[in-house]
């Protein structure tokens, strides 16, 4: 169940990226990210209240509540901001390549904090999936890294570390808080962090233009798919699967994007992309179909 939820979240993220792309080009990544987090937080809040979990949303309910809130700020507010800076300085291919650090950081932190060790077949499958993802995103990165700015590498590493921290903290917090309420707490904390950062980070003008020019409905539709639904699936994946395994499966978004972009643009798939996708499928099969140790 957790594996299917994680893969579904990765698929929805890939689909949402294609929907967000025109708005990001026109209004900037920061303003679109703020809009999507705010829309998803409102939708998740309404859903949680309708499901009878409203009492868990506001006011501290112990350690788990605060851990989920902090995980949203670290993983989504700080992590996504660092990710955008990395994309600006390194470009998407190299940034995606460095995002492969997320499963490694997650595995290390989950082992220390949660005492969680995936089984042998899960380790093997995770390695195969990660190899497939690296094979896909490595295309177009270029071989010469000597001219890559250290600031970009730093932002990419900080982003990966923050995202891994957010995943592990989320799993810890969901021991006492249901998935729906936990999802709201994370995304609401992320949205609040982005709003507080807005005067310092810029993007306010772009956000006003996004609303004024009527782009809100387009962003809202993509937000419901790529943030509202995807974060619920992601949190379910983290809750029901070892954190390291969920992190690897969540990193398959570039593979789904490869096929979605080919469909939308009409460009043929490269042999490298197909081979990487096939390798990832083999890895998923090991993780989900293999028996015990």
C-alpha cells in the first residue's frame, strides 16, 4: 500500500509540473509555489474538518503536532526555496541529479532516529530504482562540473537535506496524528513560512499579477492534483513504508515526467530514458513483489 501511494504521488507531481510550467514561466516559481501551498492548505483544512479531525488542526496537541509543523517549514518552505535557488544556478538537470541525495540522507536519518532498516530486497530494489532515476536525469547534465558554482551545489545539498529531514520527521509525527491532519499541518506550516518570507524573498508583484490576470483557476486545478492529492499520497507512503523506501519511490518523478513530456510535446523518447525507466520498473518489482530476507 505504501509503495503504491508513493509511486502515485510521484506520478501526480510529474503531471502537475507540466500543468504548472506555463504559470511558472510567466509568474515565477516562488509566486506559484506560494499559491499552490496556500490553495492546498485551505483544501486540506476543509477536508480534515469535514472528516471530523478539526480539533487536531489548531493549537498544540503535543510533541507530534509540533514535529509535523516544523517538518513542513524545513521540508517545504526552506527545502523548496533552496531547490529553486539551485535550479536558478545549476539548471534543472544537475539539480535533479543532486536530488538523488534525498534517499541517502533519508536512509541515514531514519536509521538513527526511527531505528528503521529496510529489508534486504527493499535495499536491492531501492538501489536499482535509484540507478534508473540517475540514468534518466543524468542525460544532459554535461561532464564538466568544474565551472559549476559552489553556491548552487550548496543550495542543492541543503534542499536534499531539508526534504529528507521533512520525510523522517513526518513519519515520526504520524505515529500520533492521522494522515489527513498531518498533511494539513505540514502544508499549512509551509504556506505560512512562505508568506512570512515573501517581503524578503521577492515575488509579491508576480503573485499580484497572477491573481489580477486570472491565472488563479489554472494554478488551483494543478494545486489540487499536484499538492492536495499528492501530499496525501506522499504522507500515506511515508506512513506505511520504511522512510528510505518511500523516499526512493518518490524520487521517480523525473521518469514519469519523461513520458508525460514526450506525450505532450510529441518528441520521441531517447533510448537512455527508456532504459532508465525499465531499470526503475525492475527495482520497483524487487521492492514490492520480492519475499522476505
